C-alpha cells in the first residue's frame, strides 16, 4: 500500500501530522506533499519514502505548477487530505489517486471518496491520526499518549549548529518563543519574565528573523544572560535547541509543537485562542495559562492582529510573576520525573 499525505498548512500543522505519517508507514510507503517550510521539517523523517515540495505561492504557483506537483505525486493507492482545501483534494484527484480521505467539514470534501468525522473535542494530532486509524485515535485518551505525540529528527548538521551556539553556556537555560504570525497571540511581558528567570537560568530566544526586535527587548532586560538565535537556525535546528532547554515558554504558535515533538515541557500562553481548539502542547509536564473568565475569549480561531474590543485583556492580565511561578514549577517537576 502506498499512501500520499497532502499537508500544506502552517508549520505547527505539519508537525502535528507526523503521528499520521508514522501510522501509515506501518502499511507501506508514504509520500507527503508539503510546503518548503514543511519539507525542511520532514526531510529525513524515517516514516517517509519521499517529500514532495509544493511551493504554491512561489515556484509552483499557477496551473502549470499544480500539474507538475500532481504528476510527481502519481502512484499512490490512497490520499489523506490533512489540509482540507479544494485545491488539495483536486491535487490528489489529478494525481490519479482513487481513494481520497479527509474530514467531513473540509472545503474539499465534495471530492473525497471517504469522509471522517472532524472531532472538535480532540487534539488536532489525534484528529489527523483518525484519518488513517479511527480506532487508534479513539484510544488515545491522554494528551501524553505516545500515539499522538509528534516526532521530528534533526540531522547531524542541526545538532552541530546548536552545539556551536551553546558552546560557552554554563548554566541551564529556558527557551523563550515570543513571536507569532498573529499579533494578539504575542504576550507582551517576555522582557519582564526574562528579568525574573535570569536569577537562576540563562535564556535562549528562538524564532524567525522577524522576531529579532522581540529578542532584542528580552536581551536588554536580561543582559549577559540572553542568547538570541532568532533566524540563526533551521527549523530542525530550532527543534534540537528546544530539546536541550529545561522548559519552553511560548505563545500559541509553532515552537510549542516543536517542543512537543522533542519532548520538552512547555508553558504555553493562550490569549485570544484556547487549548480546547486542539492545538495545545503535548510533551509530558506541559502547562497552559490563560484568562478563563473573560466573556470575549476566545475571539478567533487563529488570533486577530488587533484586539476587536481594544483592551487585549486576555494577554495584559497574564503577569510575568504568574508565568515565572508556573515555569519554576514545571522545572521542579522535571527534576524529579
């Protein structure tokens, strides 16, 4: 049996697709169609025979690019539409895949041959796993269940890059991920948290090059104890660095999913979104923080760029002291685990 998985969503979605890939690999070869960023995460994953990079907004944009990717994807017996757009479904159809499986809520469901119930009450990794194995996903009752834990495999070059960056660090470190593509998901109090953490730990700020201003503010708050690696590592390099942290403090964004794959406990700060959407951390010992009493929360599935009501209380009311205490509690629990 040869399986094709189409996953061209965000980085976090790609990470959460890996339990599905691992399950399908038990039955035969698995190919995946994904974005350039997704390909950088999945290259070298042992569950995969082939990674097909679909640069749908660049090199492969337009009908000719679509047809080229469809031709590359030919030969599969079944397609699993982890990304539920009509374009993804049409890609599998054009590739000649006779069995096309996706969620019953997806835009592309009219092109599916089999529709699987989309469970709002499940973690998204569990939902994606159910595309191939409803029974196994149904048995994964704990978020820490290994069946739904994502996996990533940094290469030797990623490990070496992290070794070089951390060569002169002598204290244990906490990783901070202050960025997000969505403005209201960015908790504003990372610098104050860094001041508190620096008493006992070094701080490593992870993210893309776009997060450099946020990292600079953190470094200014904890001078001499902060290492900024934003934009200096590949995605798998960032995953390897997070693996070595005692804990990751993150917004509801892709670094928490990297931490889930690497087994690093996470303190995730949820503002406009909530863990019940299905995108919380999965590593053992992880915790989440958010204001559960606000009537306006959640306000969006992703998190708008600006607070619709103008007060942004869901983030402003989460204090550095609260997150610091939770972070220390996670570290203490890990020390005796």
